C-alpha cells in the first residue's frame, strides 16, 4: 500500500532498528530534539541570565500555543506544567468543597493518578463518586450521565481510557454536565495526537494531558487548557509567582492573579522539557491529526483482526469509532511476553486485566504490525516467554 505518512520515519531514529509499537506509553523521539536541547544548552552557556527574557520565561505559554494548535484552542489559552498530577491538583485547589455543590464524578477506569488526586479531596469535603465499568472495557455513557446531577461540581474523565483504548462520549458528558451547572475536565493524554477533536467545538471547560505518548514530546511537559470564559473565575490555591499579575514586582502577601492564562501557572518552569517537547508538537501539527486518525483506524482494525485470526482475544472495542489508537491482546504471562518481544527489538507493554497493549502511530508500517503478531504467536505457542519470566516487568 502506498502510505505517504511513512516518509516521516526518517525523523525518528529508533525506527531504523526497532519495531516501535508502544506509542501509547512513550512516543518515539524526533531527531530534532537533540538540536532543541542543544539550543537550550547553548543559551544557558552563552546568554546566561539573559535567557529568561529571551524565551525561557515565556516558554510555558509559547510551548502551550504549539499544543493549542493541535487542540484547536484559542491563542494563549494553553499553559505547560510538569505532569497531569500537578495539573489535576492545581485545578482541585480552585474549589471549595464545603458547599452543597461538592460532588466529583469520574469512572473507575480513569488513570490512577487522576483518582489519587480527587480521592484526596475527600479530606477537604468533596463527595467523590466513581462510576464502575460493567465489562472492563469501558463505561456505559448512560451510567456516567446518570451520576451527574445538580450537586456535581466537576467531572474529570479520560477521553480515551489508558487500559483498553475505549473512547468515551465527551460530547454527551459535557452536555449533561452543563445542563446541571457542572464543569468537565477532559484528560486527553491518550487522545491528543491520534484522535482529532476541538476543545472549542466540544465546549469543554478544561482539558489536560502530557507529551510522553502520541505527541512524541517526551516526559516533563504536561498541558492545561482552560476555557477563557471560565479561567478568570478560578483562583488556584496551588499557585506561585508565575501566576502573579506582576511577578517581578515581588509583592508580599496574598496572590494577585494574572488576568490571562498564566494565572494557571505556579513556580518557575521546567524549561529543558519544554524545549524537548516542541519538535514532536510541530511534526504532529504538520502531519495533521485527521490523517493520523485515518491511518490509525485502518491499522488498529488490521491488527485486531489479525489477533483474532491467530486465536487471541482482546478487550479493545471492535467498533473503531469507540476506541483510540491502542489495541489490547490477552495472553498468559504478558510481562514475560513483553520482554521476549523486546529481545527481538519489538517494543510494546502490558497492563493488568487487559494483557498486551499495542499502538501503531503514523510512522508505523503494516509489515511491522504483521511481524509483531507473528512474534506474539510464536512466543506463545512455543513457550519462548519462559526464559524471561524471572526478569519480567510491565515495561
């Protein structure tokens, strides 16, 4: 098949020798990351303190604008943080839970870091409701909608679930939440860069995620979008000098929040991580998430069908419209199988209850998918996982 997206393979060094199918966990590094980090180091070495005024200080917003293009967010409405845990904690610190509207609704298939942050708000008076999955694949939309009522303050949910790739119906959740006066915070970690969506068209109140996965931006660069119409009503208790209206006035006392997106920042930014992340964002924006999604739908369908033909089962949705970019394959001894595959330079991972997780990206060839499936079958059928059982891990 003529696949125009394969021309991007040369931009990712690891693809020269590795069948890289673990993009749901850590996207491949663009080669230009070296240049961007060298640029950072050169600035520090030659410009010194002047570097802050020459790009370092503004990097959380400048880099956020690159992500904003992928999210279809307004200019200067996205800011960068270290990770989603910090972002969720910062958002939680905006709210008073000692009021009748103190209910937090999410699902039991959220990524655990989100659960941990919101469960911790119980000590501040929050009523936390976790909507259970009926099948271990996803959460019924109606079950989630039924849990959202007039006492609901916020619905922090994953757009695409990390374990199974199930894609939740954000539109329906946002409509129900807004109808009762609640807010929605979408964790888009497993969708941004592989599932097209517009924060403006969705009307979502907040969206967050990180760069480690489909954005190919590496660790240490999380993003937070807040609808500008909502933003000025929020006053995070988790704050710092970058959120101040005049940070270099060094005013003592209480916070005087900035009247733009920087009010959602806190302390000094992790500048090297932001430099490292930019190349991935630029490539994703140039390739286009629509094109990435079209290829992802075709390849994940191909992989799922191939897995079923080889006698495997999967907890991933068979309906392509209800899944993101990941396919799961249930096998015994999954951690050992992951290690056996890694010994062949085929990189995937596994998670409890769902087995192997396999994720092609726009730079993946069909031959690589077939090779992975054949290797999994051989490792299973011939028990080639056994030498790796003692050293097995989820990575």
